[in-house]
């Protein structure tokens, strides 16, 4: 901001997360709040909260994250009239924000997600902690882009450089079940909006002990946060996040997919590219023609890249600042498993998960693993 200082029941993914109370992760995390979801059929980039009344298409064996993977022998049945899909009871714990199986003690994930606002100014690179995120949303700001990063399955000791929040963060943080929120501050309008949002404010102004300046970076691109310390001090009594995406079974191929060379993006002058690394089975990121690496020298890589065509409007607290309209719907390009699936995204309320559908209307399951979401304007992405 300018001036910044399981059995068959009709359930949503989030209701499933709450209903499977006997699974290990949920038992470790306590009750999770169910958030009812309306099905939305979409096909444009105009923000709307109007739900479709058309029938859903069979989901197949997509995995619903939360307490456990679905029984892949039982398919998810379609609902009608815009109702929620029918889903089988899960049988073992998985990570809610990656869809990966829990390999250790599920109690270790019985805590809130941590959201950190990370800078993407050239002076802020290479960033810290970016390869330990579960999900990243890349959002357009006044000049270039900034990262809304979500940590849960991995908590680094350093993340950043940390920068200020935007009003567009409120609708995204609202889906995270009251996360710990780390940011550098903001103008009065943004600060008021963040303080009113469903989160635990761990910003630098209120919790300076969670932050320090790092040598080799020029201010204000030198502020690092410590998510491990934040979790140790403020994680007690918090709740694990509900899933915000659907995942297909491990090693399952995406449906309705086509071959692709990747995608190039130009978001407000910041050119970046995603290409498939077949040896590692991940999408790797370059920026301005060079590998985009983290502070440890490791190129940024993820299992899924989701390009969501997003409308931006002026922020209500500062007309100079763009605000991504993430409640609504639009076109989506989902790069997963080395392939491209074209479809749509929709979200009916700020607390709802993201509903990804392919071109036939079937639920679009992501590959289990880490994901990167590009909140791009129409025309920003070129499929290769």
C-alpha cells in the first residue's frame, strides 16, 4: 500500500474435515469449524457470488484434504441443483493444505497456519522460506507483485523479506481458520481492515520481537520474520486450517489434461515462467529469464501452478492500490502432473474454499504437494 509504515452423506470438503472426528489429525487438532459451500458454475472473470443451479459432474477419485484421504474405491457422486457432492469417509490423516499423507505424529500439525506477506521486489530476492510454503498466492500490488505465503506442514525459522498487507488479503485470510498473520504494517485503512479480519495479528508493529533486520538487503527489503518463534509463542490452543483445495490420489493422472510446455506470465511488468522438470516431477520457476532461487540457492518448485484470471479493483482504503476480487469466479489454467487442465475457479464467500472445475464441470483435483496460485489479470498468462 502506498504510504505503508467418507460414508455417503452430502458434505462439502470443509464439512468432511469436521465430520471425520475419529481420524488422527482431527483428534490432534480439536474441532474444526465447518464452512458450508455452495457450488458455483463459472466461466468468466467478473466477480460474482451467484451460485449455479445446474447439476454437478462426477468427481471420480479426487482426494479431499483434511483428516484423511478418500477411499479411492468409492467414487464421489454428483449432486443436483447446485448441492454439495457425496463423498466417502476418509481413513487416514493427510495434511490439509497439501493433500500429502501425514508421515509423523498428526499432533505436530495441530496448530494454526501461518501467513507471511513476502516481498517480491528485485531488492528482496532471494527470499527466505519460500520453498517451505504449503501454498503461495502471488498478488499484484502497486508496483509488481507480492506473495501471500501460507505455512503449516513446514515451519521455517526465517521467512521474508516481510512487507505490508493489503485489503485484498482479508478475503484470502478469512478462509484460513484464524491463522497467525505476519506482516510489516500498513497504512491506517489497511491496518484497520487487518485488525478486523479473522486472524491473530503478529505484525511487526505489535510483535517486534518476532522480527529482525538481515544484512545484505537494503531497507525496507531487509525485514525477516521467525515463524517458528511465532508458533512457539502464539500457537497454543489454535486450530489447524481446513482444506482450501481438492487433491487427487497420489500418482493419479489429472483428467481432461493436455500437453503443455508451461506458462509465461507478465504481471505488472514482472516476467516469470513455470516449466515442468520431468526428472523431479515439479514445476520450476524462473524470473526475468533466470532461475528464481531461495536464499539457500534452491530454485522455487511446486507440484501445482494455478493461474486464476482475476479482476482487480481499486482498494476501498486507497484507490492507488489494486485489490484482487477473490470472491467470485473466473477462468483457470491448472498446471499439474506435467500437464495443463483448462477450467474455472469459483469462491462464494470469503470463508469458502476454492472450487476448481475442468471444462466439463468436473471437480479438478490437484496433485498432492505444494501449490502456487497466480492471481493474474486477463491477458497476463501465455501458455507455451
